[in-house]
C-alpha cells in the first residue's frame, strides 16, 4: 500500500511530525488525534505497552493479554483502514 | 540519649535511601530513553512495519523484553527483592471484571499507537530525539487521560 510518505529518513516522517505539518489534516490526525487516543486508551485500559505488553504479560495476567490483543486490533484497524484515508 | 542514638541512624539511612531514589529515577529513565531510541522502538516506520507484518524486528524486541521481564519478576519474587526505599516489590494483579476496559481501552490505545507511531514512553523520548512537535502529542495525550477521568463513572469496566 502506497502512502503519501516520501522521506524515509530519521525516526519519524518529516511530512507529518513538524510544526508546519501540525495545522494540516494529516499532521492534526497523526499528532493531536493519535496522541489523544494514546492517552485516553492508556488510562481506560489501565496500562500501555510497557505496563500491559511487557510487565503484565511477564506476570501472566489475563487482563494484560486482553489489552495487548486490543492494542493490535486497534493498530491494525488504524494502519490498514484509517491511515490510507488521510495520508 | 540511647533512644536518640537508635533513631538517628534510621533517619539518616532513610534520607540516604531517598537520595539514591531521587537519582535512580532519572538514571533509569535516561537508560530507558536510550534503549527506546537505539532499538528504534520510537520510530514511526518500525511501528508501521510491525502492523504491516513487514519485519519481525518489533515482535523480536517485545518477545525478548517479555522474556527478560518474566525472568526478572521470577527472580524478584524468589529472592524477595526490595525497592530502593525498602518496600517489597509487588505487581498488584489487575482486576479483570468483565474485561471490557481492557478490550475497548486497549483497542483505543492501539488506534492511537498506529496513528502517532508512538506509545507513551516514546512520545517523551522523541522530544529529546529532535521531534519537538511531539510536545503537542503529549499535551493531547494528557487531555485524553483527563477526559477518561471525567467519563470514568459512565464507562463500562
């Protein structure tokens, strides 16, 4: 799948994560909407990747396994259905 | 007199421990930030490769982190290791409930993870890695946790 990303250098695409990209649709969704969902989801799920995927799975907690399945379900939906809509 | 001499060292000890503790947090945090950056876990591209199943890299990193954490947890429990401030290290079990908060909250987190290409730790590491606009994502994430706090009584858990 071809997205509108052309610069593959560095840790993040410069087309999305700069101050000048912030007011654009793709910048707004990547930075503000994405950040908001990370914060809301972490609080609701009671943990993030390190809390659930690493510490929780290492402690064999069922709730962490459910959360990690959720992480990947959400990630796959966003990657394959949401990103192509605005990139 | 004798009472003073017995209480004095423990107060000093406590102060020394909290001094070490104050140093340990930033040192471990700096170490975590370096690991996140050097392993490229903070990279939007690596996260995309993971969700597109184009590279085993992220899966290998997560698997090795879980293996090391599991061994650490087992060691800590066996030896009864204490924290720097002398408290026992315990990982409180999460209350499962009906599991809705983990499934729904986890899915919402996952949507954000793929959109920003970063989870909470990397959001902060990326600011130091030269992506200052991530400060806006951090503020937005804080707004998300705030909204959760407001909606919490109405949400299924």
